[in-house]
C-alpha cells in the first residue's frame, strides 16, 4: 500500500514538473547597444534566442555590426501571432511595454508556432496579421516596419503540436508576402530564402545556431541599411 502511494506521488510530481517545463517562461526585455536608432524586435523563440547565448542572438549582433543601432528584444518562446494559438504573443504583459515605447524601426518575426496543426488557421492568420499591421500604422506611424518571413523548418518528426513546414510554405509565407504588397511602407525580410537549403544553420531543425543567427543578422542589416 505504501509502495503504491509512493508511486502515485512520484507520478504526480513528475507531471507537475513536466507542466512547468513545457509552459514557456515570461521574459524580460533585453536591450543591447547605445545607438540612437532604436529597433524593436518582436517574435518567438528565434528572436528570444532559444538555445544560444544572449551575445549570439541576432538582436544582439545587429548593434555590434552597426554602432548606430540599439535593439530592444521583445522575444517570447513558443508564442503565436494567432490570438487562438496555444500561447498568444499579443496577450503577454511584455507587449504592453512595446506599445508604450517609441522606436525607429520595428521588426516582426512570428508564424513558426502558428504553423502547428493545433494552431493553424489560414484565414484567421491573414486577418489577424492585417489587423496588427493596421494597429501599428495607427499607433506607431513614424516607425519603419519590417515583416520577417521565418526561416525554413528542418524537422521530420511532424506532430500536431510541432511546427509544420507545409503550413509555413503554403500559408505563412504567401500571406506575409501578400500583406507586404498591400502597404507601401511595409517591407519584407525573407529568412526562408537564405536558410532554405542550409539545415546546418540550425540546432534542432527549428532554432538557429550561433552561425544561423549571424546569417540572419547579416540579412537584416543588409535590408534595413538599404532602406535608410
């Protein structure tokens, strides 16, 4: 009897610990650089810098590449653009800070977690992304806005709770490209194009390695400097 109770307690504790492991943590805003051009970086774990050191995240590399920049990292692990997703990005407290702050450039990279089958909804994703753009244009009319197409996915273990390459390629990418063409002052940074054939740039098929973050930072720098 005591052994049975002990097993139940252990299973219960493992369950609780497991829940804590898989619920994404809250994040603090990370600011890097002293430049007078402020760049707000909105996104999921690829922006947050999952599995790489803070110094190697693309948001931290930009100010090193151009001392005129200061980046403000609002990245959150596992979040979705979709309000109906498992962890909606724009319902988090950290985003309230973004709406209060004033930056010069806004870079958005969301969509990877939206591609999970448990989250994906083509029409809703397009609708909510358009609503986000309209809100940005209304509330932050002087900021330059860049929509980033997420990197390629290199994962074979496809489950309904895993990012899905098909939904990325047939949904997220064409939607972002179409939305960018609807607004004259919205630009696209295409990370899918530069990572499409480079699985070596990823730690686990989803998250970029240090070298992957450097490649991403190079591409971002090239695009935004061209637009200045």
